[in-house]
C-alpha cells in the first residue's frame, strides 16, 4: 500500500515538473518571438498585433499552387487566432499585400524599403503600426522567380504570413519551428508554434503590453 502511494507521489511530482518546464519554455519562446523584432530592435519591448480584420490581396505571379497554399495557411491561422483574415479581389480593399515575384519587383511596386534587404532575403515582411502597438497595414513577398524548390516557397509563405501577425522575431532555439532563424524547409507548425500564435491573439494579451504586463497574463493563462 505504502509502496503504491510512494510511486504515485513520485509520478505526480514528475508530471508537475514537466508541466512547469513546459510553461517556462512557452514563456521564454513567446518573449523572444513576440516581444523582439528581426530587423528593428526596439528599446521598449511590447506586443504588436492586428485589431481590425486582415484583408489580403495577392499580387504578382498568381500561380494556382501558391494561391492554394496561402489559402491553406490563412485557414490555419484563423483557426488558431480566431481573428478574421480574408482574401479580397481588389488591391484598394486590402490592408495586407502578399507579393509573389522577385525582390526587385516587390521593392519597386510595393515596398521601397525592401531594396535594402531583398538581395539577401528570399522572403520578407513589413508592417505599419500605431503608437498603441496595433498593426494596421502590412506587406510581404516570396521570391517565386529564382527559388526552384517548392518546399522552400511553401516554407517562406508560411513564415512571412505568420510573422506579420506580430510574431516578428526569428530564433535559433528550435530547428523545427517556423520561426527558426537559419534556412529550413519547415511547412507546418510545431505544437509550440501553435501555442505562441494562440497566445498572441488571446483577448487577454493586448497590443502595446510590455514585458512585465505580459508576464502577469501568461502566468494566468499557462
């Protein structure tokens, strides 16, 4: 009897330890990916996210394969975020442009700032934000002209689309993550990726929140 109780206690402690470790892992990764930015290292770390619906327009090489891939990714993101992400048929109705083509075309037609980065990046995203941290406009591109790997294009479409939601930093922590900073061919979200996406768009996580405020909310959610 005592032996069974002892074994149950040890098992419970082990499970509690694993859960606590997982919570810390999620928190550390959320801080790194959601409160930092790959190209813009802000002094004040804060949450950036969309408040209004995302209306995206696909511009450039509208190959059916890539359009279907974008549709699939956005369906997954809507399910995870519970935030409206809709495709529109005219550019004037869009607050998010997804450009499929060369980096040079993207810089020329959509985002002039991209000329500083496209030569060394086959995929990029840019966002416009209010002082409150609300993202209100964005654009992204994937170079479908020079990239010959279907898997690489699928990876970049998923990575850039996910990051323009507000998860803006790359990380070296998890090679299978969509946020992995080195070159990879990941075409699906890990469980940890999904958790970060869900947390960013949880109603309790507000745009503009800084690290200390985020910590309090995460402690209550995890």
